[in-house]
């Protein structure tokens, strides 16, 4: 059965088709949630809420992107919503007035491994961490990130630029032995 057929069956509330989609995507979407929430119980909750929302809103899926990309966006949104709900004193910072300079150089020293990069990303402030993760790890573009984060594209670009700069500083500290 083609995936589009399964999605169409889900649109008419076919439980076996829903189970088939769930089984196909649960592991990958769990990994996406874990990258954000860092706790298996919380990731399972986010995953469950994401699938519930996906099946409730599946009539909105038009096939313009793959079902996996559409679902991934829901998981990322739910993960960020979950993390925001855990924060008590978030103060919004207006960054719209800034015009970032585009710089797509993401190169780091070859001796710096993926684990070091992941650890450094975790040390970034949330407003930078989520944008950097969504851009580098999840492959979202500025428009998609700005929609998920509910920020202007200019703000997204600024946060990515600042997050990238902070990430490079953290990785340079690691490289030269001045960081942990």
C-alpha cells in the first residue's frame, strides 16, 4: 500500500492505517523529540501528543511535503511547546531591529567530533539552541523555523548567527583546552 493511500485512509479514521503510520514513524519522531526534551518520559509524552494532533489535523495534510516532514514539524512544535511550559520566567527579547549579515560558514576544526558539537549546542541559551538545532540537525530553513518559533525571519537569522558564533566560541574553547 502506498503511503498516500495510508494517509487517505487515516483521513477517514481508519485505525489500522493510523497504526501503520504510527509504527512507521514512531522511532524517528521519538529521536527528534529526544533531541529537544532530553528525557525519555517527556519525549514519549511529546510523541503521543504529536501523533494525536497529527491524526486530528490529518485532513490539513495536502501532500506538498512528505508525511514525515509534516509530522516532524508537529513533533518539533510540540517539543518546543513542552519546553516553554517548563520555563517559568521567560522574558521575550525583541531582536527585530537588527539586520544580520549572512554567513554560511559552519566549518569547525576536523578534530572536533559530533559529540563535542552536540554538547556545545546544549550549552547555548534556549533561544539560540532551538534555532541552531532546527537549522543544523533538523534541516529546517529560516521560514520554517520562524513559523515554528513564532518569530520574524529576521529574528531567526539573528539568533542563528548569534547561536553559531557562540557555538564556535564553545568549540574553540574545547579545541584549545580551555573548556570542559
